[in-house]
C-alpha cells in the first residue's frame, strides 16, 4: 500500500525512502490545483454539498468548513515529499481533519459519507486531470481517517 512503512517510521526513518513510492509522493503535489484553483475548489464544494444535502446531520458545518477541510487534506498530500511531513502524517490527519470534525460534532457516519462523496465527486470535474492519483491518495487517507476517528 501507499504508506506501508508509516507504522514503523519512528524505528526506521533511514529505510523510509526505500519503502515509499517517491514518484507517487512527488506527483501528489499536482493535487494542489484542487485548492489553488478557485473554480475547481468551488466546483468540488458544490458537487459534495449537492450530493450530501439532507444526508448528513452536520451539513451546515460541512458546507461552512469545506474549504478549510479540503485544504487540510490536500496540503497533507502535497507536503509528503518532506521527511518531517511523512513522519508527522498521522499527527497532521488528527490536527487538520479529525479534530476539526470532532469540534463540529461529526459522527463516524458523517465522516464516512463526506469522504466518500469528497473523493468521488472529483470525477465530475472535467478540468481535473489527476483522477487516478486522487483516488489512490484518498483511498489511503479515507482508510486511515475512518480507523482513527472515534466519536
């Protein structure tokens, strides 16, 4: 998997370069367009909000904080080329996504629904050309976040 060595990072920082797919990590920087291009960011938000309206209990909080949450998830990806950021991967997930969601009173189900739509809705954005990269990254992130999130 993408981050197979992250569990043992503290013990084997020297081996990390061998285990992580450097090209993939470099390519993750391309995802930044989702948050730096205002049209793409607005389109992504609109698609996610349209699909989740009436389906999650924290719709208003999700809609209000979408850009902040999206920036957090995408910036984690874009910064994974730095050893320190790889080492802080789980801390970043906690600080940039899980803790804000907890403060907005998200349930685990709210998070599951959001991450599913957040990932899938990008397929409908024609101007975004990094679908495979996005789905590989978000598949891993979603799995980590859902395991780490406790109500």
